């Protein structure tokens, strides 16, 4: 039994969730490739959630000041200009 495996089993016994920790260890942390894939996938989803949360906070903080909120005040509602007839 390797040291890493014994450490994981000790942690699992201490946490009372030995089944879950053991499954996560066997499926994710045992192989370097799956561990790396979990890190990349976790980083991708963390980045998406972090950016979306930041955008929501920014938009709420600046409500009424953003272009999408004040665009209707500056839109030109004049009738369209007709083309002048061309001489042929």
C-alpha cells in the first residue's frame, strides 16, 4: 500500500465519508491524466462562474449608468431621410 493511498484512507475514516472519498480518489486523483483533466475542467467552470458573477455585480452597481440603460434617451427618432432623385 502506498503512502498516498494510506493517507487517503486515514482521511476518509476520519471524515466519516469513506465511500465518497474513496470513489473520488479512485476515479480522479489516482491517475495523473484524470487529475489534470479535473484541474482544467474545474478551472474552466470556475472562470466562467467568476466572470458571470463579476458582470452581475458590475451591472447592478452601475444600473442606470450603462449604455443599455440610457440608450433610449439618445436614439434618433426622426423620420428617415428620403433619397434625392438622381439625374440620368
